[in-house]
C-alpha cells in the first residue's frame, strides 16, 4: 500500500471533481474512495474560495435526498452566487451516472462530506485569525 503524499490546497483544487464523480459514484472501490477523500477536499476548497458556507452544502444534500440528483441539477441556483455554476456541473455529472434513489443518497452523502471538510476549514481559519 502506498502512503499518500501531502498535497497543498492549490494542488487539490486542480483535481477534476467532475471526473471523480463520474467514476466514483457508479461502483465502490478506489475511485469512490478518491471521490470521498481528495475529491471532497478539492470540492470544499473550490467552494470555500467562492465564499460558500457549509450550511449551503448541507441544504443542497437535503435537496438531493428529497428530490433526487436530476431535480437538483435543474435548479437555477443550487449554491449561492458564483458557486452555482460549479455545483450545477457537479450535479449534472452525477446525474449522468446515478440511476436510482440509492445513487441519490450517495450524492447527498458526498455533499455532506464536502460540507464537513468546509466546516473544518472555516473553524480552523476562525480559530487562527
């Protein structure tokens, strides 16, 4: 087993979250681990830079749970402000591979994971300022 190498925020932000969603959602395994690991961190960094609060991601996860991934992808503003286009891209990619409510639940869990990472970033930043 390889030991993961530390990566900077800039390196993680360069990851293609849509590719991670496309390959990580359909089946368990290393691609899903990457989606919920580095992918969640990369997504949190991206939305953090756009000023999104964790509660917006938690709410989006609830929308996915309630209405499904395709419904959420059709929202005009799934996240506030400039993050809307980013979230719409993630949701549209996920909608291409999610086939049932179990997949919708997985997408919602991923948004919860992104929200948790973002909350840690916000808390740490506030504690060190």
